[in-house]
DNA sequence: TTTCAATGCGTAAATTTTACACAAAGAAAA
DNA sequence: TTTTCTTTGTGTAAAATTTACGCATTGAAA
C-alpha cells in the first residue's frame, strides 16, 4: 500500500494538492461530504494530488468521481490556500498519535505533512445520485449537515467557510439549482434551496415571480402528490436557457 | 548568478509560483506593469516563487515590493492557473531561441519550464508612487496601457484578462479607488476611474449622488485649479468609513 | 365531514433607478 | 478687455423595480 502511494507520488505534483467541498441538498439542508481517516475519528474534505500530465480541474474531477461515482461534476475553483502551517496544523495531539498508529510514525512527515499549497474547489451535486466512497486513507465517507460539521483536520473548516461564501456570492449573481436539485422539483423546493444557501426567507409570491422572470424554468403538467396539502406543480430547468442565463449573469434581487 | 538562483530554489517551492497583475490608473487609462526578459523582446507579468517559510500572500507582497518599491500593497488572489502546458507554452519559436542565447540552452528546462501551478494575484497601486524595477530575469520593467499589452509569455495574457474580470466583479460590489487614486482627487477623476474599470459611461449627477450615498467621501475646501474650466472640488476617502463599506459591501447600481 | 397546512394567483405602495437642463467658473482665444 | 469654450455644480420628475400583502383552493389527515 505504501509502495503504491509512493508510485503515485512519483507521477504527481508533491507541493500542490486540492481539496473539494462537495455540497448536496437534502431535506431542506445543505450537506457536505466528509471522509474519516483510517483508525481515527479525524474527518477531512475529499482531496488529493494533481498528476503531472493532468490539469488541476481534471484532477478535481477525477478525485470526485472516485468519491461520488458521478462524472462531469459541477466544479468551481474558489481559493488557493497557501499558508505556511496550514497542512501541519491538527487540533488534537491524540489524533496525530492515532494517525501514527495507523499509518506508521514518520510516514506523514515526508509525504503528507509537508509544506503543501492547496487549491480549493467546491462542487454541486445531486444528493441522491452520490455513492459516497472512501479512499485509501479513510474508511468512511458520508454526508454531514453543514450545521453539524465537526472540527476537521488541517484548515478544512476554513475551506468550507470560504466555499460557502463563494457559493453564496455565486448564487447572488447566477441562477442556481440545476446541479443541486433532481430533474423535476416544485417551486417551494427551489425556494427552500435558495433560502438555505442565502440564509434568509423569501416571500413565496415574489420568489416565484423573480425566478420565472429569468425565463429558465418550465412548468410541467405534473404535480407532486402525496403531501397533506394542495399538490404543487413540478418544474424543470430548460438547460439551454439556464446556461445562457448563467453565462450572462442574473441578479438575485431579494 | 545561476548559482544564486539554485540557492534560492532550494529554499522555495518549485512546483508553485505566483504572478501578479499590477493595475495602475494614469491619464484616464488602466495600466499594467510588465517585465521584458533579458536579451529578448518577450514580456511577462511580475511573479516568482514562494519561500518555504512564507505564505503565498507574503510572497506576493515581497515580490511586488521588489518590483515597485512600495510596501503593504493591496493584493487580491483571484485564480490559480493549473493547466498542464501553461508554463511550457510560448508563442514564437524565435523567442525561445533568444532566451536560450541569453540564459543558456537547457537552463529553463530544469528550472523554469517545468510543470508549475501558478497562483494569480492582482494588485492595485497608486501609479505615481511606483518605481518600476526589473528582476534578475529581465532588463526592463514598465507600465503598459491595458489596450496596448502585447502578446505575453506563457499564459499571462489570459491572466490579465481574468484579473480584469475579477477587478470588475469586485468594483460592482465594493467601493474602489482608495488604492488607485492619490490622496486627493476630484469627482470627475473618480468617475473616470469607475468608467475605465467597468467600461461604460455614467451620468455624472447620478454618479455623484450614488458615491456620496456610500458615505465614504469627504469633500475638502480645496479645488483643483489650473484647468480651462470651473475648478472642481477635491475629495478624499475617509479611511475608516471606506474600510467599513468595503467589508460590508456596496452595490454599484448603475 | 371537518380541519389544517400549503399552494396558486394579482395588485397597490414604497423604494430605487434613470433621465434630463441650466447657470456659473475659469482659462484660452480673440 | 471681452468673448468663447469646456467643464463643473446642483435638483426634480418619470420610469422601473422591489416589497408587502389576502383570499380562495387543494388534498391528506383528523
């Protein structure tokens, strides 16, 4: 195993890594995908290194395909973390000891815990489509509600904070939802997504008016049935119009 | 010289570099600082490598202090360029030959023309305060009007494009001018800065109303004299209020 | 059959943004 | 000295956008 790792590193950039904040939306909450390091209770973001013949964007896609089972993931680079001690930092001494028990003392000093600059990406995925899959360092990969995210390894809490900020900034100037919602959804569901990301409530009549004014949604002749209330219409994004609006930019003026 | 370079590289990250688009404002135009490589007519952005005990931000500051003579420069990281061939690419074969004549054949293969990821920063500086200073690779450092920027080495034209986009985005959501204008300036001068950055004209009455509504400007009892017209008032930014507005964000709604 | 929570739909008020004109200053030209 | 020319300082009305808000209907659950 360690041998494989060394082989991999010979084909990869050593001083640069990347980490991804994968956002999903489920039951009215934003979730992020986290990995638990083998034999420890230390969690971190999915990430990895860039191969020598691979662009940073390709590497992020490759890594997330392995973690989620999806391909062509919506990815956005948002910040590069270049502090000196960002990778050396770890909150609890005991955790380092746990890691040393699992991976061997000194193992990380040469390979993981060196000075590394990390490129931060965030990804938007359809929650239900993801198959969370641990990597070689970890034995658990699962969703966490943004509100419940524990103290993470390295500077990964800061990464999530910045990723969320970048996502919010994006949501204020572009349509959002195509990558986070299933194909068909109701207007209240879309509204709840916006409310969750931007962190405040909207008037549902004004919300509907604004979203429809973007001319990116198509109302279907179907309704969502089963709930104890009036059945809401289903909508779907018209991809071409959505892409055009995203490229041109819209201002979410609420 | 080559010896010094190797010594430097032993104390620096080799697979990561950074490049800075330094914006200045002069005679109603945006300018960028460019360097001409020794013995060639190839131009590039100022940049360099990060020392092992130095953060990326510190490195950008150190490098720009050397190029401009300024300290505490306003710097904003905007994108990290991670394509495979970004550093190998060069537009003209003859230029590579020129470089090989000056620096020796094969010299760059091992040190400069390797796979490098580059962190992009833009800087905003007061044009008149800058002392353009070449570095070891270059024998000329000077301002270029944005419109006249030639075909640059590597992917540096793309970097300037992205930097400008990032600056525009910033200008739409934050006050701007403190770092680009001299201490005292007239309202028309400030307006011309906004028009130059955002690339379109504004009504001067509405512009003044909007900028004054930010409550970041103080009108002085002085006027700019000498021009063949009515003497305009001088203004200056009230630093504390400017900083507060920048942190909170304002929307430039014109 | 009744209840209850959520949906669908439209208008009026408030706020923000845009459009626009004329008198005064000051150097340059006559 | 006078005239010319360019640029500045200032306010209001119209248009557009954003916000606030109520009632009838649906459909499962009580």
